[in-house]
């Protein structure tokens, strides 16, 4: 009787583990691609800022534009999300 309880308990836990791995892989992939996109945008906006061309303005004219650092920080955040998700998957 004890062995049957262990088997029935192991099934749902195993199913939940597969769902966690799938979610971790999805977060890792999404974080990687968003990080890559933000890195490319940061490089483009930094290049444009070097030539004093500011594309993204928020609010009224004359207000400071969005800096390339915004996208650079977002890229770092998304890459860290991808690394953390990958580490969590590899531990499971």
C-alpha cells in the first residue's frame, strides 16, 4: 500500500516539474531575444546620438529625448533574466 501512494504522489510532481522546465525555457528564450533586440536598439540610438540625431522624444518639444542607456539597461535586465532562467532549468 505504501508503494502505491509513492507512485501516485510522484506522477503529479513529475508533471509539474515538466511545466516548470517549459516555463523556464520560455523565459530564457524570451529574455535572450528581448535582450538582443534592446542591444541592437541601444547601438543604433547611440550611433544616432553621436551625430546629434535624437529620434525618441517624449512629451513637449525641447524635452530631453530617451537615452540609449534606457535600452542598454533593458538589455542587461533581459540578459540577466535569460541567465537566471537557464540556471534554474539546469538545477532541476
